[in-house]
């Protein structure tokens, strides 16, 4: 084989390998990696993978959960409350009827508070407690 053809093949193989290494991960793979890093308590790495979902799959299947989780990781582990507020607010604006919307509202209302200061741990009645009590009374009175 002549030297020019050998060099061409080496370059072609190198470019093919580089292109394969540069392939972006799928949305589910990013989500799984983010949760894996959460399990390892590597909060910054976890946030990075949730953010990749938002950057590369902004309308994807996991985008809503990733948006919430960036807020959650920042609020509860990285203690970056400004960033948490930004992401929770964006979540509520984009997904007001999502299953996690109430959680995002609760997180925003209690952002930065010590867990021991939360109403349900101090025996204080919250609005949710009042609603639950009312439902219980109504269900025990059939009239």
C-alpha cells in the first residue's frame, strides 16, 4: 500500500473514532446519570446532567422533571437559593399544572428555611392541614 493511502486511511479511522466519541447522550441517559450522581451525593455533577437535558432536549420527555430538579438540587444541597428560585419559578411558569407544581410552590415558600423550622414539624397547622381536616369531617358526616 502506498504511503498516501495509508495516511488517508489513518486519518479516516481517527475522524470516525472522534465522531463516535462526540455523540451526545440521549435524554434518558442524562436523566439516569443525574440520578446516579444524586445517589453518590455528587450534587454539582447531578445538576450538570439535569441541565444538559434542559439545554439539549428542552421540550423532551424529562424536561419538566429536569427543570424542577435543578431547582431542587440548588435549594436543598448546593444552597444556591437564587438559582433555585429562578428554576422553580421557570418550572411553575412553564408547567403550572404539573404534578410537581405544588412541590415547587412549597419549595419556593420555604426556600432557605431550616428543616426544623417548617410548620409541619413544629406542630403548626398549615393550609393543607386545614383542608385535610375539612375533608375528614365531611366524609364522616354523610349529610
